[in-house]
C-alpha cells in the first residue's frame, strides 16, 4: 500500500515518538510575526535558552500595522509595543525581519509562498492558525500557539498528535463566477466546522488540478475553518513552475535535484486514506455565509435557513439573532455597509484582478465603505504597475497598504456598531472584525466587489 504526502513528510521529519503518543517533529521552516512572539521570546530568556536555528526562522509584521498611516510610533500603544518587541527580539537572536521598510514585508502566509520559502515536502510552523495555507505547495503547515512558538524557537521541533488523512476530490469544471473561495466554503458547509478535527485534508480532483497556486492557497488557508490541522495539495507541474525563479528556491542543477525530490513526495496513486469525499464541481455556485461560523453558508441563489428549523437547532437560532437576518429570506438583496477585499485568504494579485474586473466602470454604492488591501508589498507594487489601484479608486474603493487589515481588526481597520461587511476574509465569528456587534458575510473577492457596487449581496455571475 502506498503512502500519502502527509505520511511521507511525517516520517522524514520524525525525531522520535513520545510516550504521550505524540511525535516529536522537526520543523523545517518557522515563520513569525509580531502578535504571538513577544511572550515566546520572554520565555526563552527566563530559561536562559537561545534560538536553535535562527537561519530557519523568518519574521514579518502584518497583523497590527495600520494600512493608511504607518508612521512610527503607531497611534495604538499596544501595536507599537508589539512591533518594537519583534524588532528587539529579531536583532538579539539574529533572525531576519522584513519590516515596513522592506519590499518583502506582507502577510506571513502571502510572503512565504511568494518568496519561495514555502516548498514541497517541508514542515512549516507559525503562530497563526492559517498556516495550513502553505499546504498549497505540498508542504505540511502547522498553526501553533505561543508556547509552541517558544518550543520551535528553542528546539526547532514540535510535539504533535498523529493525524488521519481525508482525501477531498472536487471533480469537473467550475462554472464561470465560481472561485476557490466558493469551493472551500462548499466543503466546510457539507462536512461541518468540526469534521476535520484530528485530520489533514488532502485536496485533489480535476477541478483542483486545474487551479492556480493562488487558488489552492485559498482552499488550504481555510482548512482550519473545517477543523483540519493541515490542508495540502500534491505538488505538480503547476507547483514547480510557480516556484521556479523565486528568491529562496534553488537554481540551476540544484533546482532540478529539488524538483526530482518534490515529485517523489506526492501521495502515491495507491495511497491509503482514512476517508474519501467526492464533490462534483458542477454543484458548486457562489457562496455567502449568513451566520457566525464559516460552515453557515448558502449558495447565492438559495435562502437563509428557515426560522422553523431553529426549534431543533439552537446554533441557527443564535446565528440568525446575532446577524439580524430573516430565516427563509433570500441571501441576495441583503444590504451591506462595508466591503473588504483582503486577508491571507484572498489578497493576492489574482484576487485583486478578479475584484477589479467587477469594479471596472462602476461605482461603489453611496452608503458602502469599500477597502482593497493587498497581501504584501510585492502584491501592492504589481497591482499598481497594472493600474489596479487607480481602477479601484475610480470606482470608489479605498486603496490601502499591505497588511491583515479588517480581517481581524488588530489595527485601525474595523467595523463600527452593527455594520454588515461583505468580506473576502476567512472568519465570520462574533466580533472578528472589531465591533462586538459587527457582522460578517464571507464570499469571494469578486462577490465582494459586486456587493460593493450593488450595495447588497448580488450574484457575481450576472455581473460577468
């Protein structure tokens, strides 16, 4: 019986099995940012411990930075303290930091693939739950907490529970106007937000095979929203061509040797899976969340779950009450107040192009505040070179600097009161976008742009 990519990578990176049933796993790449590291470095100092492999650790700033005024000191004292701590810690321990003055700065899960740090067969850890993103290139990305950030800094390894592997195959051709965001929202809706607990999700099938790396990054990014610890796509020719020529990728003969190994790390054709799920691509339409977790979504042509269902499902009742939406009503026509294109899920150049295609020649509805936030400085430069920034401005969108922005509101970009936001981010939890009563509808960047122009949720396929 053949092996899955997860099994191959796991075996190659196992330091030793632990008496707890866990595995001590060597981490090939450690990505850090300003939010989950200050306490981790303090814990190292308190124990008199250094960083084991500073050359395997790379830092950037993303969560807390303002996307308008990045002058120092920041207006938010806590944000300034976090970034100052990151600067001191990286200097003290010899860690590379891509700060605001670097053209490599950006959201950690955008710059990893962008720079070629993320490569097939790697184990990657980061103090951020969406580290599963890196699996799009055939890596095993593990989101960790602050204490585990400490462990990786000190030992370059983690104690990890074994994972089952669920193969999710999406087969067929996606309809125009249906994007990777819709695919992953469909998967989470069908399987549930807890179905992936204890699992890695391997994504495949003809629809995934035909996707770009940017699209695969979107799907793997939201694996954690379905409960999975890891999400990945087997490396293929699309992967190899994406990586070729990137700053941290080998060149010449070394690239050819790396490519040979990358090919070998993919799941065997006779690999054994713990579970297999098949989803026809033709059944997927643009999706919109209506509730307070990413699994609570409907197709854009569908209705919000009926109030009558709340008698046996308190979760639906809670979500409808918080969102202020009527059960049984169509999701289209839901009025929005804010539109946000960005986040580590959907802030790459291809995402901005799709949103720009919809915005071009139109104007944002008068009552809507609309933001476009590139995921990295490199994305920002590339978009501006294509004139996308001016296109968005002409349509009434605000064009911002690179950062996490309104995805999690650890910066000045946040909802106010009970504003309803059409968002290309990954979480629609209560208070996620800053206001305790703020509400979030997750959708693709193109759907966000369509909603911004219409002032309400609308079917992007009509705009196309």
